């Protein structure tokens, strides 16, 4: 399962971890006058939802903030739930902005200056102060060995606190300069608490499915909770650990124990799609078609990542799904919560899965089919660079596009991803790294990869 050298050169990333937040109740409707009203929502991908109705909103820990909204979209006859980080702003249909994404809280917040100042003051007051721990006194009756051990522990705690303070100072300085919060570095105690939260979540899943014989297969970096038999479960966990190792090398992550919150990422894997759909509804209020969706990567604004899935009928394809969804988690955890555009995010995940799970031919088949279609209809689809969700044939295009960029300039690819995650819009990052616009990239890709001149975006 070796990576292509281009990815190793391209993705030189460093990841830190934030703390978990407790589940939040729904906000009272009377404090949300825009509930039930028609609004326009500008997404951070560039796409806009026009004339949708906000049905529910989930408040953040800071009063006046919201972590996600559920809307009714008459154009698609659907009721999608949108996380705060997916939204640039919410406005009335005549253009008056009601809410906007706030980098300081990672939530939606009022655009009113006074309200926003109050929210920021409340966020600052809620942030725990960091101070170096004082060395405990050692009783004279203790042995020299015990005193030394206690002194070492105190010194370690003090050093941990000092590193944490330095990291927070750097994060604050970077935010003041760019408006982007980098992921914080957790202390050892915070990491332990985060792992406890992960285990509590798994206990809740166990209680929700009492009729299933679900077991926890714990590895160094994953909490794989599943009703699969031990033998296939062990094969999948081995695949996850190998993928984790390869991604850490690709991302130049030295402290592999700090990739995930608590050092480990929960994977909830069902043998049947019916239970997977029931899990999604109960824990994430999502209505999914398990016949079309085999895995999902849930990524919180606090840095939490949970992968859920069902095994299906093809073990190699299932392994590919695990790698794909976990790669999304890695991208989410790189430097900040800034979004990578969908075509690039999906292209990276598909490309990594194709190279890690070599026995699965699914991604390669998608690429071949996409190239054939582009030669017949020389267009990426019109919305390839802006859509929030790629259609089926665009996944193959995204994979081939990522591979083309990696081959053309691995260092440029790394720089592009880094610029995006540090707050630059992706078009500017692309131009800075490759000296092309999306339209020019499309033309070059068409000639070099597809064999078609005048390929349209």
C-alpha cells in the first residue's frame, strides 16, 4: 500500500487537535425571528440556495451563535441540514444579511456589530485561562525516589502548560492577522477527556442497538465498533492502521497520537445498510438511502471526526470507502477548519483510496468512464468547480484532475492546499501555485489528460 511519490511531496501538513463540545439543544423559536421565513443562503463553495425556508437552528455554546440549520428547499423538494462552516452568510430575499459565519466562534452569528462584539466578549470570557502548574510540595517522609518522580511529573505538567500557552498565543496572533483560527493543541488532560467522550459515544451507540452483537475492535488510532465478525473486522482495522501510517508520512505528521481527538477516531461499521440508515437518523438526524450511500465522514466545527458506514457486498470496495471517508477527516484536521472546495476534497479522497486499496478497481473505473464521457461531451458539467456535491461522473474527473496537478507540480499542490486552509480562497491559491485560472486549468487538463482541445469547465 505505498503512496505515489507526488502525494508524499505534496501533502506536507501538520495537524493539531481541538477539544470536544457537548451536544447542544435546539434554540427557542421566539429568539429566531427568521424561522419560517424565506431566505437566501450563500455557501462557501460559491453555490447559493435561493428562497429556502429555515425550519430549525441549533445554537452554539455562546448565546447568539448557531452551529447548524435545517432548511426546506422547494427547488429540490428536500430538507438538507447545513453546518455553520458550509455557510458564508444567510440573507433575506432582498439582500439584508441576517447571519454570517464567524471565524472567532466557528458558528453562524448576527452581522450586527454590537451583537457580534457581545458574542466575542462572551467567547473570550468562556475560554479557560492557561497557567503553569505549580510544583506540589513533597513531604519529608517520602523517599528520594518518590520525590524525584513527583518532581518529574510536576515539571512535565508545567512544560505541557507552557507549550499550550505558546500555542494559544500563536493562534491568537494568526487570527488577528488573517481572521482564521488554527486548530489548538490539546494538553494531555484534554486529550484524555476527549478520548473519554469518544468512548461515551460508542456506549450510546451500543445502547441504541441492543439487538446487534456489536464489539469494539480498538487499535492504536481507531475505535472500530461493529457487528461484523472478528476476522473481517480485523482485516479492516489493519487496513485503517496502514492507511493512517501512510497518511501520516504523506502529511509529515510526527506526533501520530494527536491526529484525532483523544488520539483515536471512532468508526461505526454496520454489516447491513438498514442499521446504518437508522444510526444516521438517530445520531445525526440525516435521512439517507443506504443503497446509494455506504459511508459518511461527520466532521464537527470543534475538530471531531466520526466515520459511519455499512459493509455492503464487496470487501475491497468497503475498504476503499473507509480510506476515502477517513481521508476527508485528515483534510478537515489539517491546520484549520477552512473548507477545501468539493472537487478538490473529493478528488484527493478518491485518489488516496485508489492508491491505498490497490485491489479495488472502482475508482480507476470511474476515471476511465469519465474520460470517455469527456471525449464525447467536452464539458466538466458547468458547475464542477462550484457545486457542493459532485454528480457521479464528476468523481472520476476530480480524481484525474488531482493526479494531473500532483504530477505537474507536487510542491505547488502542497502550497495550494496550505493556502486554502490558512484562509485564502481556492481560486487565488490555485493561481498562486500554478499560475492558472480554473478556465485555463480546464484547457490544460483537457489537452494533457483527456485528449480534447477547448474543454469547457
